[in-house]
C-alpha cells in the first residue's frame, strides 16, 4: 500500500508530487542500495518524504562522504525519533541558520508528527561516528541535538525576568536555580558491539539515561540522597547520586529519545505514545565531520560536541 500524502500546509500535495511519489516507489530499493541505507528508519516512509517532499539537500551523499556507505547507512538507520514532553515547543535545529526560539519553535499539538518549525526550519541532528571495529572494538554513532537555550525550571526563570523582581535577592536566586543558559547540546548515542548487539543511551544533565524510572535521577540538578532505582545503579541502597559518576546507561534502543521540557534532558522511552513527536524519517542529518572551519569555530555558551571528551572517547560516562 502506498504511503498517504498529508494535507496541504503540513507536507504538501499535488499532481506533480503524486507522480514523483510513484517514481520513488519504483526506484526506492535501488536508491537505498546506492547509498547503503539499512534498517527500519531508512524505510519507504523516509525515502518518500526525503525525495519527494523534504528534498534532503544532498544529505545521503554528505553522510557517505563522511563515513563511507556502510557506516552512513547505519547512521541513517539508527537515527532516533524525538518524543517531546508536553508544552515543549522547540525542535532541534541547525545552529548555522537558527539560534533562537523564533525560528526553532513549532506548535505543541498532541500526537502530531512535527518536523518543521513554524518558520519552516527542518528538525536537524548533527552526527559523529567512531569506528573501532578494525581494532576489535565497537562502532559508536553519536547524534547531537542543538537547541537555542536550556532552562531546567521555566517558571522560576520567567519569574526572575519580571521587572524589579530580577534585581532583588529572591529574583536573582530564582534565576540561578532555574538553570537557564544560552545554547544547549544534548545527545542520543548508539553502540553496535562486535557481536552485533545494538545499544543506546540519551544524555541528561552531565550523565546518561537508559530506560526512564521514577524519580528520574537525570532531572535532579544537584546531588541528593535518593533510592537507587535506576537499572544501571546498585539496587537496595541509598547513596548520593552524582551524575558524573553514573555508568554508561546503555540499553536496547527503541528508535526514540525523549526530550524533556525546558532542559531537553533525555532517556530512552518505549515510544512516543500520544505525545507530540518528530519521526526519524523527517530529521535532517548533518555530519560534524563535514562542517566548515567557520562552523566549528562558532561560539556557544556551553561546550559544543566536537570539544567534549566523549566525542573522541564514546565510552565515557560524562557528557
């Protein structure tokens, strides 16, 4: 059965697109083989959206140039979809053309697949691969998500921005506790072991999370004594949890990473449920290895991926 072309205003529709759709169906398998695509995330839905509706902007050739067709296929195949917490407006975007909420925000429509912002910017992820297979190691694929800013507690931050309030001790304290900073980089990482096992983890406040448990230790901004409920920590003990000391949090992937409201901290959810989401086939992948010197020299309020220790050593437990 052919995929359905959505209504005008969300994905576009018309006679030309239907003709193109039929052509894509005919050549989809050949096209996929030519660029080394593999796996469910590189299926027909992605080919149709990319070739007919989204354009892809030479994405597949860029991935192949950066990683070779074998790894490029896996970079696309294991790209995650995003499951957004309610009232999350911003999409991960390309910092080279968008660094504000004005261009990054999209409507918060429950259950909707949103892959373009209100201003038409496509959701984008920056990729990086570390291939240790020739030395008997694993293949690591990193997906880095850029957001214009981060705020752990939006209510406190909004209060600190009020006239007068922001200049008194209570307002200054609220601003500090809110955890606001300009720019934000989060990641979703995939590990393909020598035996072929596939694992994944999501970044969250100087550490990583696998499956979500309550309380979500990765949402705590400070060290506090809590029950060790996370599967990657010893059970039956109370301890001060330092997110810098957490284990790798690698778990089997589900094809999704959660995006918390404000902070963008993540974990690996079972799926998006009825939350607003961005399906992986609507995400533009940009290899960091192909960025220009000017892009790599861009200034950020926090350390960008390519200057983080985990970028070169993907087994690290710090972000």
